[in-house]
């Protein structure tokens, strides 16, 4: 009980000074990448730009953007695995499970760091893609 009260007190203090208790929201932008909305993602999809899904395996298995490349961020995402699929000069769209998922922002930042210069960060991700009635597989 003491521990619970301590946690609640810490949360109240954080709220009273304007600090978030937890940050489960991805950044709106990633330096060096272009943040896109669902309409732009669909436009890029129609232009056959590579979509890279960095979600965990179970999310990938449950549905994805058709033709997307699966490179699970926590297990196999690296400059080598990304480079084997998308050349550095080619555009790519990185996505995960929406604004509560940090994977696409992390993947976008790493891609920029590794030298990709045409990175599209699809922050709204697969949930928004599906909700808009876009094709899924």
C-alpha cells in the first residue's frame, strides 16, 4: 500500500509541474525524414515506393500494407538488412502501429543516420491505413 501511495504521489507531482507521467506517443517529426499522413502514404504506395513495416512478427502476421517489406525493428533491423531491400537513393516509407508506436520513428531516425536521404515517416501507421479503407493483406 505504501508503494502504491508513493507512485500516486509521484504521478500527482509530475502532473502538477506539467511533466508527462509516461511518454507513449511517438514524435511528430524525425529530423532528416518527412512526416506523412495517410493520403500521402497512399500516393507513395500508388507510385510503388517501398513500404517497410518495422512492427513485431505477430502484428505483421495480423495484417499489413500489401507488398510491404518486413524488417522487425527489435530483432533484425540494421543498415545491412534495410540496404538489402532498399537502396539508399530510393525513397522508402517506414511505418508501425500508429502514434503510440515508437518503432517507425526509431527506424526513420536510424535510416537517416545510416545515409538514406528520402525517408518518409508514416507516424499514423497501419491503423490509419486500414481505417482509411486502403488495401491490406
